[in-house]
C-alpha cells in the first residue's frame, strides 16, 4: 500500500453508520454492455485515484464485471485499501455519486463482504439525496404541454415524417406507455412465440406482441402493440429497427431529430418517459396508472417518482 494516498488527505462521513446485514450470496446475473462499460470506467477511476495505477483489460476485476471466469484472490490483492475503514470512508465521501456502481461491482466478487457491509448503509443516504433533487425538478410548461400523448394528436404527426424507421420509432415512444428506447433497439423479429431456448439477451416481436426479456428491472413483459404501429414494422430484417443492432448513440440522436422535426424541441428518450409518466398521473384512473407503470417497466412508486407531478396534487 505504499502508493495509496495518505490518511491525512482522507475524508470521513458526517455520520458513521453501523454495518449492514447483507446476504453473502453473490450476484451472477449478466450485465448489459452499457452497464459493463460504466462499471469498468468507475473502477478504473477509483483505482487510479488511490494507486496511480491503471487496470488492464485482462485484469480479473474487469473479467468479473464482464461475467467472464476470474480469480477473486487476485482482485483481493489488487484492492488492499478496501479493507481499511479510513480508505472505505474516503471512497464513500469522494465517490458518493458512484456508490451504487461500486456496490454492484463487489457484490459479484468473493472476499469483499466487510467492504460491502460498510458501503450499503450509505446507498440509502445517496438515494435520498437524489430523490430530493428529483422532487425539486421542474419543467417548462410549454415543453410539457407541447408533447401530447393523445392518439388523435399523435397520428396526424406521421405526415411530418418521411421514413418508415422514423414513424415506427415515433409511435413506439408515444402511442404506448413509453419504455426505454433500449428495449426496442434489442427487439428481433421472430417467426413464432419465443420459447425457453431463445437468447434472452434480446427481445422478440411476433404477431403484434413484443416479448421483452432484456430489461433494466429484469422482469419479463408481454407488450401488445396497437394496430396503428403494426404497418410500420418490417419483418424482413433481423431487428424491428433494421438489419443490425442500432448503436445507442445513434438512436439517441435520431430520437431528438424526430421530435425536433415534429415539435420544434429536441425531446430525448428519458424526457419523453418522464412526460408520459406525468401524463399518466394527471389524466388516468388509478387502475390505468398502475397498468401503465408496469408497461413502462416501473413499480408504481418508481413511476410516481419519475413524473413531474407535484406531490401535493396527489396527497
């Protein structure tokens, strides 16, 4: 630990929370590629900060994140500073924005139970801070009101779009409870209802249904599409959005261009989801709100927190 930063430079949390009681069972579910990239970036940043050393692509901690075979003993040797309270507290203070990501990394590796027990209590603290920020989030009324989710308002806008791809993407994000664009990126065409032999790293379209397996919350969902969307789905390509998987960056930019063309404002996918959650809260019955939350891949509470609705309006 010769190259680890000095104790006198380290910070301590205002409140020292007690050790958490957590499961010793390791997480084994595969991570999405985007999540892997993010976690690798986080662990490299932390290790570089404390040791001035880089982590190579073939390091065991990188393999652990990617779901490849790894030797946990090598990872224990790599992070000796994560077994010392002062260093743990410094990590919590200096990398509070990444605390959930850090916990996710080491929840997959033997030998870090004590570190995880120190870390976990502060996740709730960070979540509460983030929730307070969400509570204070506002949106310009014109931006909110301009995007209508009423079918009679949506369908005429198709005339403003030339390409079939644009029309399909627009309808998928507005005509039904708005899911993450990721879910549609990963949707392949299928010649039958998927069975247990399919690769659940993808989603599948067949006969007006999208069978969703690859989701953030890991919950399967059978999405029935309205008839208005069906004519724009090409079943002659591998994916419903084309011959190959569309890169995340490209589809994000494309969504902004589509909505800029229609509404003269570059709505992004996340904002569209927030606005749909808000629309649902303000216009639908409790039963419909619950159904829409599930269709969006949310719990009821998540959907509530995701919206721009003033909490006093719902109390």
